[in-house]
C-alpha cells in the first residue's frame, strides 16, 4: 500500500476540525485507510539508518507532527491531502 505523509496541523486545517490521535486512527479505520505511524521530520532523520545528518542539520528539521497514512493501492484519489 502507498503511504502518504501529511502534517497533522495542515491536515486538520483542511478537514475543518481536530481529532485526538486515537480518534483519528478510528476515523481512518472507518474509511478503509490505516494510520501507519505518527512521527516528525526530526524523528525520522534520527532513526534513519541510510541518511546520516549532522546534529545541526537534525536540529534544523521540523518537530511538527506528521501522520503516515496507508492508502489502498486502487485509491489514487487519496494520495494527497485534499483527497484524504
């Protein structure tokens, strides 16, 4: 399944409301998609084994929450924030 990474605040702005992480996970399940991971750019860089960044580069990355959402392969309309 393709995974779409969307910034939590931007996504909720498009939706016009906010959810807790647990409530959003349930909402995804109801619509047939899966909340795969909740992370940030900085966390991703720190745990990456393939990309080695300096501490200065890592500290410059965003701490904003990013939702990684698994989308069914046949739902190309859901591969962007507006589609979700």
